[in-house]
């Protein structure tokens, strides 16, 4: 297979994002921030190379396809700059998300102008999916337990089953791993090989199972049900889960979903966060402010509760955005997502809807910052890049 310069750039961007999402970089070496800005430098370098021979009109056109994202990031930056007393470090981080998103999405949009490069990217991500599942299984079975490459399993009794323990595979956290498997499931749907469909679905289910992540389960079930709402698809998915039901005791699902407790404690944090926001819904409290506001707002007794003592995050991307930047910035974000969703390509439309729904559903339970370090984010950004490329191609056809 011939590796063109476009495919080489895709390999570089994809590999750096994957490497930057690993336990090795984030937890073991503890170099997540410098590595993140190194990623931004590389993506900007690639973008500058790609647009050096493009007309200004073409670049401007693509930026306008992202106008609501531009509005979102600009509003967020100005709210943080003028309404909140941020440290220089946090101001740089806010700017970093802006630069990361636009450098990657614009670079990928130009790289995807050739359809074979998008297919190449999907195959590359499919390979990453298999790698994550493979190493997840061998780590879950305790075949390989190196603390250099694998995060420690969660010390929760219900997060283990028989000889399987919870794992994050090569990534930095179990939820990141499970959510990444859920969204990368879409890479298997771009090719219609019916004979292997059940085997692949079973592989995905095992991959998510060993993450012991409710976020991943809920995301993939919700997105699959809505995206592929056809009787034969529902019947197929139903048969797969019936198979699982008969080989896995119901007690496992009661434990992993904490059905008896009706939740994980996140809902308690959310209720308190909304109460804290009562007089600050318009502009929020500022970037990365939850820890300080929580300590000022809550009593010593409340701070000692498990829900608040065990986490310094809201575990909800949308509520975090409102908490830090206010409702106006949040509305701009939602408009940006809706605009891209409206303009998804007709070819493979249901698969793209699945990707969007998986991203949106997982973001309800975890803090995934757009333009952030995780591969989960990068894959979603790449899909937006493809949408921008497709819109540009359609516009050119109309003009001719």
C-alpha cells in the first residue's frame, strides 16, 4: 500500500492523539500537558503546510462551516478573560482547547478531500479498536499487569466478575476506555460484511464489559437504538443481549449499573452544582472552578460525603460548561453541534448519527472537553473534519 503525504499526516495525528491518551503518558510519565501542546504544535504545522498552497477563499469557506464552533470558542475565551480572574496557566489551557480543535479539524478536513484518505483513517481507527480490546482482555485476565502501561483497577467489588477485573486497557481511565470502544464501534459499520457482524458485535460487548463502565453501556445502547431504529436491527441487537443474559448472571448487571442504588452519586453532585449556580447561570464561575466553589459552598459534613470526597469533577460535560462559562456559551456549543449534525453526509448517515449520539451521551456522564487530549475527542473532531470536507465538495459541485 502506497503511503501518500496525506496518509502520513493522518498517521501522525492519529498516533499522537492515541499516545497522548494512554496511561503511559498521562499517569506514568505525568507529561500530559507538555505532550498536549506538542500535539497542537504538530497539528498546526501540518495545517500550515496544507493551506500554504490554498486560496484564502477556500480556507475562509471552511472556517465559516465552523462558524458556530468559532462563536463558542471565542465567547468562552472572552468570558474567561473578562469575567473571571483566571491564572495564566488556566488562560493558556482555555486557549489550547481552541487551538487544538481548529488546527485538527481544519487539517483533517483538507486531508479528507480525497475520499480514500477518510477510508484509510477509518481502517486506522479500527486497528486501534482491536489493539485496545486485545490489551484490555489480557490486562483484565491479569496476563499482563505492568504499571507502566496499565492503570490500577478500580477497588470496587462490583467492578470485577469471575476472573475478569476492570481495566482501562492502554488508556488512562476505565471510563475513557469504555467510551472510546463505544464510539470506535462505528468503524466496523462502514463495511457491510454480514458474516462477521455477530462476531464483531460480541467482541465490542466484551471490550466494553471489561471496562465495567456504565457510561459506555448506556452510550452504545442509546446511540444504537436511535441510529439504527429498524425492526431487523433491533431484533439483532436484542438477540445479542439475550445471549449475554444467558451466560452472565443478572447479579452482574445489578452491580455494574447499581440498580438498587438508582445511580452512582453523580446525580447528587449535579443537584448541588445547580444550587451553587443559582446566581451565576449567565457567566458561570470560571474555568476549573468547581473544586474551589465546592469547598466554599458545602458544609464540612457535606464535604465528607462520598459523592464530594471522592471527586473534584462534575462528571457531566454540559453542566461543567455551564458551571465554568455560563448558559450563553453552552447555547453556542449546542448550536455548533446541531449545525454539524444537520449537515452530515447522506452516505453512511446513520453511522454518523450513531457517532454524534455516542459522543453526546457519554459527555452527559464524563467531562470530555472539545479539543481535549483524549482519543475519544480526536475521533469526534475527525468526523467533524470529514463533514466540513464533504460540505465543501458539495458546494463546489453546486457552483460548477
